[in-house]
C-alpha cells in the first residue's frame, strides 16, 4: 500500500477463514451467516499477503471454532486457549459468545445484546491494544464504533451490507459497559438532542445510521444500490439511512463495491456434483448434472428440457416470488412441448403458495418445491439452464454471480447488484451474460424468460460458445481478489485524506 505500513483493524461479527500465517488455529476459526463472512475473509487474506499490518476483531465463538471443545480433556483445553493467536487476531471475550451454535440469534433482544457486548470489547479492549490507523466496521452490529473512532481521532470505514437497523437507548448501551458519554455527540438519534442528558433520557440511538453518520467513509455492496438509495427509489430504506447515505455520497465519501461468492462455488472442484466440469467440457458436465438434478427432484428426465432454478429465499417483500407464481401456469402451458421445468430449492413465506400451485395444477413432474439444502442447491446451479432472481431490490446478491460460473444464465430484475452484474446476452455478438428486465411485474419477468427461451433455441454451437465464454468471464470477474483490490484502493484514499478532528452532532460531515 502506498502509505507506509498502516495498521488496519477489521471489525466483523463473522468470517469464514483466516490466513494460516496469522496463527495455528486460523483455518478452524469459521463463523458464517452470509456474504459478510466471505468478504471479510478475502479482504484479510489479501491484506495479509500484501504485507499490510492487518488485524481482525471478532467474537470468540469457541463452540463454532472448535466443535468438539466440550470433549477435550483439561490439558487439551488449556492447549486450545494457548494456541489462539494473539498478535493479529483479537477475540472479543464474553460468555455470550462461547457456546453459540450460530452467529445471529432469531431473538431481537438477544441479537442486540450480542452486538452491544461485541462492541464493548472492541471499544474498551481491542482498539486500545491495537492502536489502529483505520478501523473497518460492518453493518449495524458495529454501528457505535465509528462514533468512538471519530472522537479518538481514528479514521473509520463503515460498510453497509444490508439496510436493516435497530434502535437502542443510551442507558442500555452504558449498562452493557460502553462509556457512550465519551462520544455521544457522534451518534445518530431519533430526533435532535439538546444535550447529553436529553439524549440519554429521550432519544434512542439508531445503530446503522450512526455508523454511516460518524464514519469518515462508507460503502455499500453495489454501486447501483447506493445510487438507487440516494435517488430515493426504495421505500423500505429508513429515511435516516437514506439521508446520511446522501450526505456521504455528495461529499464524495461513499462508494459501491460488489461482494463475490465463496471460491468453493466452482464446478471444476465442487464436491456436491456427480461430475466436475469447466468451460472446456461444460456440455457433458451440465448434461450429467441435469440428469442427477431431475432424478433428485423427481422431474421428467429429459436432457433437453430447459430448467429454471430458484435459489433465493421465498421472500415476497424483496425477492419477488409472487411474480413467478403469477405467471407460472401460463408459462408451463406455453412451453409444455419442451418440458420446461422449475426447481425451487428455497425456504420462505411463499413456499406454501408454490406447493399449492403444484398440487392444484398437477405439476409434480414439472415444478419441484423443496427446502433449501446446500448440496442440492449446488447441484441445481450445475444442472439448471437458467436462474431466476426477480428481486424488487438487491443490495448486492450472490446467486446471480454463482450461476454463470456454473454455466447457468441469470434472469433478473435490473436493480442494485443485479443491475451491476448482469447484462443482456447477444449470442451472435458474443457479449452479455443473462436476461435482465426493467419493469417489476409478472409481465416483465415473463418477457425475460421468453428471451432466455429464445437463447435456448439457438444452435448448439452458439449456445455452447456463449456459455463457455460466460463461465470464463465470470470466474475472472466475480472473485475475492477483485473485491479486495477495490477495498485496498479505498483504504489508501482514506489514509491520504486529512483527518477532521472534531465532534459532530447530527449535521452533515466531511
């Protein structure tokens, strides 16, 4: 990096792996709930390999890090504690983390307490020990830390992975052991406080907005989603989040950086597939995987049947399953002569609607609706022809990046990360990688599916050439090395800027 040996502290509640050079236990320190874990892992690894002074703060999920910790003898248990690395990896210590089976809780009160305890340990112990030049925080679970960092003269980056937020009073923050009085003026409240006592008594702190508000720089996980929020496109974005993102955007302190899928999503190495394949033997590989998928889901075993897969949760508020349900009967009828099939491998509120459509219309061998299963989902990416993702909004999205790596072409609503990653395929010209549509309704989705079916009817040599091209381009574009390079460039830009050393109080910064 251009600035001499900056010390960077990445604060994340989840991670998939850490570089082996950072300690003996790193390859077993995995706690994942979503894409944040993969991005954190790739970023830390890239920084470490470049020789940066990178540090990581995460909760000490003992049970997840060492699944058989409860079976260890006392001597082995002591050794377990001894081999946890201490110079680059900084574990937040509290019993609330030790025996967890998963990163997040389904209970709001428990999730909030976990987030506050994590931030307490980072603020009170890890930051003073590490003394970083830059702190990189992620989502509302770290939303208090940029306020503290600004008060102490430390630059901070805040990454918005999701637009979910929560609110909490200063008394609850302080009761957990965080001295919020130190930096209360750098937090964002539901209202304009007159002073600390007024804020403490009557004004809840908005955690996500506080992170955006106080950070010196922010990023979302796609350029397009940032622009859409700034333009006021999505009603579900809290007004405070939109306002603070706008302030950062127009102050040129905001960017969008896409996530990337886990590197294990690769048909050449994926152990969930009956046969591995690459862009060079994609036709034979996908044929074998399609046969296995049809057999597993009890679909008509036809190697030429077009299969549309649905890998995302069945959430009508965001993912658009109602659009597919609306057009499904006519779609099946119109392409019955080709044995068009739909494989839904996902959970969510709309699953029962699809079960009822299958039962009512006798689609047992044309439409499969099953609970999410990791191995079956991977088989669907390999055995499918097209992937459906008609999201109303999408901060980033990963299935639309995974699918083309497997040679399965995405059908998407052109929004957020879907807009940034999928462009209309032109098979004769050898450009594009999928089928985006602009109008968010059943008609728009049906138009895009018809475009996909037109591609399906192309001569085999044209289809194969385009699918092979798309697979190669996707592996080159959708990977963690590309993501890490963009974050590193943003760190350099931040570190080169002068530090504004003052408190803020619900006014535009920078």
